C-alpha cells in the first residue's frame, strides 16, 4: 500500500524552511582520512606530520604522487637525455617524474613542448591523470567537461560539487586518488593492486577506503547551518548533531525522493513530508523513522488516505479520496490550494499574515487570511510542497511544529488543508 524510504538517516534543506609499498600491515581503524590512508603506504608525504591539505597542488607535485603508483617501474626508469618539455629540464627535481609520467601516457603536457610544471591542477586535469593511470583511453573525452564525464562514466568524482576548472586543494586530490584506487583498472584488477602485494592487503584497503568514502562531508552554510554531502549524491542542509541530521531540514536523495521535516539523530522524528520520485507521498507524524501518529498517504493517481499510523502500519481511516471515486468522476481536481488557519478551539483565524513558497515553481506569496481564516494559492503542479511561515513578529506558532515554520504537500485531489496555530 505504501513505500518505505530505505535510507532514513540522510536529507537537504530548502532555504525558506530554515532561512542554510606493502599494505599487509594496515591496521583497521575508524579514524582514517583520505590523506592518512595515502600517507600510510607512502604515496604522499607531509612536513613534520602536516599533510598541508588546505594548500593547492602543482602539476609536477601531482605527477610525482602518481609515479609512486609504479615503484618498480619508476626505479628502473632512465629518463631521456633530451627533455620532452622545454620547461622541465634535466636538472629539475621533477624531471624524472614528469618524463616517466609522459612515457606511461599519464600526461601529455599542456602542449607538445610545454608541461606547465608549476601550474595548479584543476578538477579536469586530476580526473584525466587518474583515469589514464588506471589504463583507460580518454582521448575522446573533451577537456572542458572531463571531470563530469569521468564522474558519470567511471564513477570517479568529488563528493562536494566542484567546478571543472577549479584549482584543487591537496585534500580534494587525496579524495580522488583514494577513490581511483578502489576502481577497476583496464585489466580488471583494482587500482590499489598497483602497490598492494596480497589479496588481504587489497581487501583491507578497500574496506577502510569505502568507510571514508561513505562518511558524509559537512560544510558550514552561509546561513550558519550545515550542508551534508553524501557519496551517492544525496545532500542535506540544516541542523545537525555530529554528522547526523538533527532538527529541521530537507533531504534531497540522489534518486529524486525528498524529505522535509524534523530529525532526531538521523531519523525522521516529528512532523515531516516524504515525497517519492513518482509523486507518491506521506505527510504527517514520524517517530524514530516510522510513520506514527496522524498522516496522509497520497498515491500516483491522486487518491489519498488520511488517518492514524503505528510503526508504518495504517491503523484507522479518517477520510480521503479513493481510486474508485476518481474513476467514477465523483471527485474533481482542485483548482488551487485552500489553506485554513484555526485556533486550538477550531475557530477561524482572520488577519494572520503568511509567507508561502510553492517549492515546485519557486513562486512566493505574501497573504493574509480572510474572515474565514482562508488564503488561496494557485496550483502550479499536481503535487507541490508548500512552505508557510508566520510573520517574525507573530504571537502565534503552528501546533504541529511548535514554531513559525510549516510545510505541507498538496496534490491533485487535495485542495490544501486546515492548520492549527496557538499563542
């Protein structure tokens, strides 16, 4: 009868709601970072323990790191007496690294004669370097869109959205390198097999790497709230506890589902709305991730059922519109969303100022309830998330959320709803 969200611990907030060598010795740990994993098997080096993750990285530094993926080959490599690139001379510290990378087809240089050794690497360049290091032919990939094409085709990309030509910090390069080592090379083996000596070492690295990859990345938003980014493309802005959603917010899942509401330690808890990508939705009460309390379940054909729920089970029917009523033409599509405000005694509340945003269209409305406590919002889509906010100076609060903010889903045969406010 209804669907369950399989990932109840992640979500994204709409601003109107919250105005936001050998790895055999690897030890299993929960405090790994991309940098610490790479340092442990000597792909990167720091200065007195500092990996300088906030600094940019040059092309010659990047090539140096990649050359360490081939310890035996690099050790045996003898660079040519005549340099390939005019800006990398035999006396330069990076000469052997650059010539080795050129021979391995990891880099082609900025041109046939210039490498650009001190230029800072960007997202496109690092993506191309790494996929070439795995043995793939990327000659057909346009440089200007390389990062996004590689993310789509090879599943190699940064968790936090980043511009293709953005100069990357060392921390971002470390992230891409660890992810590349978890991918299959062109010969079908994992990238990490270039430096790992045993199956157990490979498995241990992969386990630790995926633990870091799956860990959400928290970035503080300019509103003071946090945005959480997840490896699968889902993301969240709002209140958090640790790295769990905790408080008000919205999750936008990578598959197209949306949750807007309140969380407790990563679980839906309190009032919320879950809209599936096919426009099926549940709006109502949640307890510890379950439908529990009163709520409305809406279906693809526009039918809906309101009633009480317990541990995701529908307990008692209150009202709704059935599929049969739709087929028989006994109900009609509502032309607008009619929103009613009442007090705790059920009496209409006139003269209440409301700011309403139709999140589907992005259109905002500033309205005042009429003598019957009603405001009408034009319908822009069969299913919309409407965000409501009482005036900042209002003495009232929505009963269901106990604050000035409220959001609701309205659908084809649901013309709005009645919402209780209190002093």
